[in-house]
């Protein structure tokens, strides 16, 4: 098999890449990395010295591709499927990249800050992070009033980023009841086959998530 993904089934950024792979039925080998295991950590570090997953290894030619957005764009260019994750139209592509960065920077980042603070016992003031999430929710609610997916009618890189970001964020800060468009978008995401497959594969690991009790029962 020409592709190997170094990842962990619980990690939200890994979910983002898995969704893109499953969307197009791309064949790849899975290599689960447990950062608590010295050998696994050393293996990942030899591929990407920053020791962060996911990393995609393309064996023909031998090339290691880190960073989620870059991995998905690489797949579009070198292992394309029926559905491109980044549109060919330049203006449409900019819109997709913008909302991809939005979810990584303004949903994933504050969510992970809160989770990491819990894991490390550094229970600092999280007002700033929760305010970011509230603002992000408001922006998504407004945007999704006029579209099916984040950047129009086609599932894209932006939706790959949105699914895991919103899944974990809503365990920390539930969506406001009046945000019907955000809630409908979330339902479309979690019932999409590629996303559902990722969440099903994560089930055995959810107990490791510090806010596992806040994951809705239907996902367990």
C-alpha cells in the first residue's frame, strides 16, 4: 500500500484527515501512535521531529507530509478521488481554506486549550477560550442559514475541519438552543458516512477523553 497514516483514533486533528480519506475511499495503511510509548514516540519523531500527528507517508515516492490541511491538499493533488476537497476555482478555494483555518484556529485551538488545561491540572481562567467558542458558534449559525455545507453545496476541506472541531467543542460548550442552523449542520456532519465511520472507530478510546461524560450517549 502506497500510503501510511500515522495517527491516533481519538485525536481530533487526525479525524480531520481520516474524514477526507474516507470521503474518497482512498486506500491507506493505519499506524496508530501512542505517544505514551517510547518506541512509538521515537518512530513519529524520526518522521516529523515536532512529534505531532497526523503525518502521511507516501511510499512512492518516499515523502512524509505533516499538518492536516497540507495532507488533504496533497491527497487532492497526488491521490485524488471523485470529490476534491479543495475546489479548482481559485476564489472558491480561498473560501474553503479560510473556513478550514477558522475551524482550526477558533474552534479547535480554544477547545484543545481547555482540554489540555484539564489534563495538566492547570485550571486557569478559560473565559477567553469560551468567548472564542461562543463567537465561532454565532458566526457558524449565521453562515449556515444559506447553505448545506460550509462553503456551498459540496462537502470540502472546511467540513473535514468542522466535524471533529464541533464534535469535541460541543462537549465543553453546548450549542445554544436557538442556533438551529448550527445544530442542523452538526447533524448533517455526524450522520455523513465518512464522519460516522471516524466516530465509530473512536468509540473504544472515548473513555480516555477527559470530558467523556459529556459525549452524548448516541455516540457511545
